[in-house]
């Protein structure tokens, strides 16, 4: 045993490793439905006065607003603000040191409520004087004013601007097309204001506003009438991103660089069940989007400007979590609110500071072989040293890349496994003598910061072992 220990120690010192660890996990931070399964959706989310606020959809007694201080939840409004017809808090924004919430009411029209941290007050006339404005699905601040977008199937969506005192409508109903029944998304980009419509007939439209004039800034449906809705919108890396609803081909993500639009994902991320991207957020220099998937549950995808990778288990392990309705960054964590029609909305917290997997990994009951892992920018170079059929040492290497997420919330790393030969170390170096031969594949799937499943194949022989970090005593 002492000889093996020295052998492993020498390899570790030569190859180098670190035992620095971090956390990368999803954790549910509320009880289902905040204790009431009728709170089926966590539809809106915002950070205000150092707390996280969540607005629900509750059809029996009215929307609830919940506040989270990082430890405890507390409801801060009366159900439905005293009116059971106020069923859903569809939008939230912080404006002029107050929190604003947009409420859906099919009977008397949408309401806007303002909160100063203590008291709530309604700040608009029901439906802005038109009961056809039944909901406010979007809300954003632009040029020191608050803007909201309504849902109106009669005359078309309306955009209303608020200066803290008065409301004024700033668009023609439906932008001149009654088929534009709603604005679900809003964002500020390059000093202009962008909104995305819901149009079941010809496809979603993106409109740009400079404070005076509106101009349509996309082809209807981005060229596909199946893209009926721009469900989400956000800015990342100095570009504007829009997520669509498309129940035929699957959701699409479109990026605008100030000149051109380009789609940046495969339709539905390769699954037509991902019909929409409901939420977006920028977190730790990466871009996160949350999907709606009726079949397998909501998916969270992370984008670094080039590649997408899923970072949660489908539905967070429950297919009932069909949609990632809302998303916000609070206290250096990413929060996601779900739609769950069975047990009630769930709030999930994510910390993406990935584990540094650099270390010497082994199975303590099988001394003599090990894997040295070097982790750089979430790519693992793994040197696997084993014994061949002849009992002599043999080394294999792999560059393993993230290929998904396991139920523990960690990336799964996969790559091709290679056997290499080269010139004798005591003689002249000739690069022509270096050869590479693919012998199989390797998968490294951590389940905890110190435990992983190592699976590999060499020339048709498949091996799967539990491994842990090698600890010096």
C-alpha cells in the first residue's frame, strides 16, 4: 500500500491538481405553492429593497405577492388586493423607489398596484378606462418613465406610459393591427425601447420606440408565422435577445446586434416540446433562459455567446413543473419560478459557480489506477492511467466538454478517449513519431463535490466506476 501511495503522490505532483471546491446546485427555497396548491404559477419576479418579490396566479381568491429575504417568505398583500377577480400578478418592475405590479382582471380590467415597502395603492383606472384591457403582461422602465403593455383582444394591445403621476397611451391600438392582441415582453437596447407582440395570425412583431415614434423592427414571426409570440426579451453582451412561442417547431431564440437578426438556437433546443422561452436573465456573465415544456418539464439553458448547455434536470425532477415562468438574480444567485398545476408553484435557486474538478480521482478499494483531472474554463483534461491486459501501465487522455446536466445539478462531461505514442524521452524529439489513436469515449458525471461516476470504453471494453478525490493524510 505504501508503494502505491508513493506512486500516486508522485503522479499527482508531476501532473498537478487542486482541491479547491465550490458549489453548483439547484435548491427549492419555498414550499409548493407557498403552502397553497392554488398558487399554480410564480408568474412574475423582481428585486426591490434588498428582497426578492414573487407574484402568483391564484384563480380562486386572487393573486398573492410574496417577499423573500434570503431565508424566510412572507405574503405582503391581501389575496387579489381584496378582489378575487384580480387573479394573476403577471408583471413587476421597480420604478422611482417603488415596486409596481400588473394585475389581470377579466371582469373590470387590468390594475396597476404600487408598493412602497409598507402600503399598496392602485395607480390606474381599471383597464385604463377600457375593460377590454384585461391584463398587463409586461412592464419596464425607459427614459425615466414606466411603460406597461396590455392584453386586449378587441382593439389590440395598448402601451401606456407613466411619469409617476399621469398615464398616457403612446401607441395606436394593436400598432394598427387588432391581431396584435398583447405585448408580453419589453427591453431597453441602445437607448431605444423594444416590445414584442402576440399575433396568432401573422406572427409576433418587434417594435422599436425612440420616445416619439414606433417602427416595426422585425419580419412578422421572424419569417415564420408559427412564432406567434415574443414571450421574453433581454439584453446580453450588448445584444438584444428574443424568445418565441412556437408550438410547431419549438421555441426560437433570436439575437439582434443593432443591424441584423439571427437565430442562435436549434428549434426547441432539439425538442419540439420546448414550445416557448418564458423567462430570461443574465447571471455571472452568462445568459440563462427558461422554457415551457408540457411533456417533460421546464428546462433551463445557459448560453456563453457561442454554445448552449442545459443546466437543470427536466422540470427540476418533476414533470409537473411545466414552465419556468419567471427568473431573477438576487444575492448572487439565480432564482426561477415555475408553473405547477398539481402541487403549486416552486421557486428554485441556482449558484453556477462551478465545481473546480481539478484533482486526483480514484477508487480507494482499487488502489493502483486513477484519473488526473485538470479543469480549465469548464473543460476537463483527464489523464487516465491503468494497467493493460499484460499488467503493464497504460495511459489514456481525453478532453471532456459539458454535454448536459445530471439530476444532482452538475454538468456531465464527455469526450473521445485517445491512446498516444511518441519518441523516447532520452533521444531526439521528432514530432512525426507522435501518434494519436481514438480507442473509445469517457464520461465524468459528478454527484457531489467529492464523488463522481467515471465511465469509459477502450477498444470495446466498457468500464464504469465510482471515484472520489484522493486525500493525502
